[in-house]
C-alpha cells in the first residue's frame, strides 16, 4: 500500500478524557467477573460505572497506567476513538450475560508508530503451533511476506514458531504487522523475542488489553486469541497439532463469521494434524490455502485473484484435433509418405501437406528420404526447454487454426 501509517503520540497525564480513564480503571478491576461487568456497563455506561466502583478500589490510578505506557511509547485506545477497529465490536455481539466470552476489550494499549485505524482494515491473522517444523516456518514466512507485499497487515501473537515466522515474513515484505500480547505491552513475552517486538513496534503495533506491567498469565493467552481473530478479516492456520492453542483462535474466528483457512501439511506430520482435522470436520467453513495469493482470493476485494498455474507447457498443447490425429498416426521410427498419412486421417493429401510444413518448423516432425516421422519432441508429452518458445511460436496459430 502506498499510504503510510500516521504516527501516534502517547497520552500524557491530565490529557486523557473521562471515558478513557474510566475504561482503564474498569479494565484493572474486571478480572474473572468480566461477564458481570459487561451487564453493568450496558446499564450504567463506562463513566458512571467507574464513578460507582472507584471508591472500592483506591489503589487503582488510571493516570499511572497512562504514564507507565508513555514511558515505552504506548497509548490507550478505546471504543469510539478514531483508531478503534470496528472488527472488535463484533466480540460484544457474540457475547452475553453469563457467557464465557468476555466480549470486546475495554481498552487496548498500543505500542508502536502505526495508527491502528490505518492498518487494521486490511488485516489477516496468521497463527499456528509453537513447536513448528521447518516446513511450517517456511510456509508462514512466505505467506506473511506475500500478504505484506499485497498490502495486508499480519496479525499474530509473537510466540515461538508460526507466530514469529509470520511476523518476520511481514517485516521482510516491508508491511505492517500487529503482535497481540497476553501481558502488558511493556512486558516482552517471550523474553527472547524482545528485539522482534521492538521491530514490530517500529513497523506496526504491539497490542494488549491488559494494563502496563501485567504478567502473561496462562488464561490471558486464551482470551487474547479472540482479539487476534477479531482484528483479522480471516484467520490462516499454518501448522497446529490436535490440541494446539492456535485452534482456539480458529474457534473464535468461526464464531465471528470470519473466513477460516488452513495450510495442509504432510499427512504423517503431527504438527499438521490440527489443520487436517479442521479441513475434514469443518470442510464447509474451512478453505484450503497454499499461498498468499490463495488467501487474497478468499478475503480480498474484487479483482484480487491469483494466477492459476496449469503445469508445464506440453509440446502438443493448443494443437487442433486434426493435427493431433495426424501426430497420433505418424510413426516414430519408420517413415511414411503424404498419401499414406492422408489415408490414415481421411483428408486430402494437400491438407496433410499444409499441416506438415508448420509441424516440421516446430520440430515435431522431420522429413527423411522415406517420408515423414515424429521427432523426439513430437513423441514427448512435454518439453521443459521449449516452454517459452512454444507459447510464442509464430507457427502455432497455423497449427491451432487448422
């Protein structure tokens, strides 16, 4: 994409609007009671609810969270803000009182130079297992690279394996990428990916719904997966075992009505078993993809179609039925004359002679003292060395038109 993301600045103490402060405060106290909090939000609204609850939590200071985020170049984004992705609102529509789903984030913390509102509209989630094989890593990198080159934003979780490969592919394609963390944006996880997360922030965004300083508890990985699925127009599962956490992201994508895609792997690979099970058990909802072009066809706009490979160009491709019949009745070792060939195909000798000229020029037929016979090329079903020559041959039109 030619459009460059608009840099964003951090929010300073005292600059935050009451609604932002309220949502930051509520996110601190939500915890496991999020479903109850959702019901109160619908009743009172965020500002009023925070005013009702803040006295019960004197240790929570939203301004301190804003300052902590600012120290690492991060800022809060709330529903209603210009950068808030509309796709996240769908999480509230599939969540209800008493439902295990927690709905849309109360607030997102964003670290990075890009504007979420600029890069989220064309986003696709690419997820998979941590214990990825070389095959899976290569596929994730290629898909991330190809999608980035086509103007798509890659969303993933910055974990080892497929996540990191997808991010690196996007970065190699000089495209934006979004890492959604289970802990605070100022808590690199895994720690070994601290440099990768810095690079992601420099070219895209590092996001989290948990306040700065929050550790990445186990349950938070499952809840953050819904954000990855909701940010993407579709989700691509590259490699996953039967119990892979990446399947949780796929389940969220399916419930959101987003396109689910899976990359097949070797049938003997345990790391692709989850992809294969998804393709078999949910065949009506899951699309098999093998490249970035395939992904674009599924979630892109009108005209984003991938060129279809038809395999190698064959020596006899595009020839008319009569020419093919003539080649079929022509010997490969002995030779025959024009009159005998004409009798074999049931055509006048003049017609056969007119066909033999172009066939000789093409190298499919050769002339001997005893008559005509097939060449090695004429006997062969394909010729790798003549792909381009056959496609652009000046005599090919004469052969196909007769």
